[in-house]
């Protein structure tokens, strides 16, 4: 019962993303299944530090990455913080838990030359789908927004007068992202293509589920709201034309946006606001790529390097 209340708490009060809620739920289910199978324990009051540590050891012996183990421990820490606040337990066994160290991974990004090649040279084709696919790539790279933020964009979120996009980020926090005149022209071309697309579909009611121009900014070939897997396919398809990076996800373009801004002298706090990060520490990881670039330039240019 406490587990379900906690999930409802992070979902409705803390307003965690659906992805995070599912991850927390899976972690807790796995934890309680372990305790039940190994020790026959299901009562929260009976859970002690040694039992939690035994799960931690079991995870590490199962060849699960340190990063994944730490995420599961973070779930338990949040869970016990909630239990203490609600007076369900009077001690927090998680205080004694030491999590494994993780190696810092630098954000993977696409080099500027390759992004220029993609956006200035690669042929996206003609017609509405091609126009949409190009704008999806441009949008992710020009704004650094998250995948979930892109698929939830509405036409009304575009303010051409002030050249801004209203984005609903994590925990329902709104932020405004500016865009250039060039990008604004691309948006207007896309909206015109979209209107023509629906005008062509209007003659066949079975192909026009919305019946009129829909509110979502990005739509699929059937006229419905674009969805995450479709965005993944678009990004993967076009990044594969210019880069051999193993991972070619929409989040790579978010990393690329932030890294290119910092490499060109943008202030860290400004990048933080554009990305919608709650803390500066989340943005600072991108400075490592900037430092690596400076080291490379130093070695190439300094006579004593």
C-alpha cells in the first residue's frame, strides 16, 4: 500500500515525468520481489540496512552497470524519505548505504561540420513529410529541447511576433526559447505545407481523422500527433547520413546544441535556462567537452605544447 501511495505522490504531487514514474515503480517492484523471494519479507517495518545492502550486492554481481545500480538506490532513497515524512518508519536505513562509483561520461555530440553538412547539403526531398522531417531536425538542434517537449508542442506555442517557442518541460515548468528569423521563416513554410497537406486530405474523409487543422505542431503522415518513436526514426535516419556515432537519438541533438553554444562562448547560465535545467550542475557536464576542445587547440597551436 505504501509503495502505491509513493508512486501516486511522485506522479501527482511531485509531477515527475511518466518515464521517471515507471522507472521508480519498476525499481521498487524489483526490490520487494527480491526481499520476498530471498527472505520472505514484504513488511516495510522489517526491512533493515543489511537487507538493502544484500540487494545492492546482488545487483552488482548481476553485471548491472554502476549507473543503473545508483539509479535504483536513488529510488530507494526517495522512497524512504517519503516514508519518514509520512511517519511510516522512524529510521532511514538508506543513510548507511554507499553507492558504487561511476565514471563520468562526456555527452556525445555531433561535430559542427557534420551538422552543417546535414542541414546545408543533404537532400530531405519534397512535400510535407520531407518539410516536417527537416524541421524536426532543425528544431531539436536549434532549441535543444527534449523529445517529450517536441512531441507536445502546439501551434499556439509559436509566437512569431516575439520569435519565441513556449515549451512545457519537466514537472510542468514552462520556459521560452528564442528562435532566429531564418528559423521563423522555416516554421512558416512548414505551417503552409501542413495546411496544404490537410487541404489535399480533405477530399477523403477516411484519411483525415482530425477533420480540420489540428492543434499539435508536428503531425504524422496520417494527420495525428507525432509520437516519440517516429521522431527517433527521423533523427536516426538523417544523422546516419553524416555521422558514425553509435547512438543517434534526439537527445544527441540536445547535447550538440549545448556543446556548440558553449564552444562559441555562450554563458553557462544562459545555456542552463535554454535547456530547462533545474540546477547548474546538470549543465556543467557540457563544459568538459569545451575544455577538451581547448586542450586540443592548445596542443596544436602552442610552441611548447
